[in-house]
């Protein structure tokens, strides 16, 4: 997708990502999520709480794991927003990052210690520490 955007927009995206990586800081807005319970399988008893798993919704228009939503719904919403921005002569940025369950079950201190023992240090280590610190959900 990056090949199809304007050079100015690509420059902006590069600045945002490089700024985060260079500073070792993940902006707080990128660490907020809304958690909703999702039934593990449709055939399971919905009155049994153990039949649910938590799902983080990072964006109000997220389509995954929501009834009556699909990749088509997501694509339509993004396309409409991009067209509206273009009509208003505004720049648009779309950053997609899937870290699903990457850090949900691991002890953060252990992960950071392991990264350090593997030689990941300095700003790269600080970026992971920043990502893991201050994450919030509702």
C-alpha cells in the first residue's frame, strides 16, 4: 500500500514511525484499547463466562470480531474516510499494526529482561519498554 500513496504522505508516515523508534517512546494514544468479551465458539453456552475471551478494540470502527462486520465493512469505512479527506484536500495516514496476542500472556519484566540478555538494548529496548508500559483498556 505504501507504494500507492503520495511522497509527501509517505514522508509524514516515515517521520511518525522513525520518531517513535528513534526516541524509544510509543505515544500513549497508541497504547489504549477497549476490551469486549467474545464468545469462543458460537455453539458454546453464552451464559457461562468461561466461554468468553477478551478482545481488544483499538479503534471504534474496528471490524474484526464484531457481529455484522467483516473485512469488507472495514475496507468500505476506510475508503469512505480516504475519499472524504481527499475531497476536503486533507492528507491521510493509515497505519496498520497487528500485535494480536503478542504480549498478552508473557510477563513484561521477563520479556524485557530476555530482550536485554539477547543484546537488545538502548533505544530499541526502550521502545519495547515504552510499548509495554502504560497500556490501558476499558
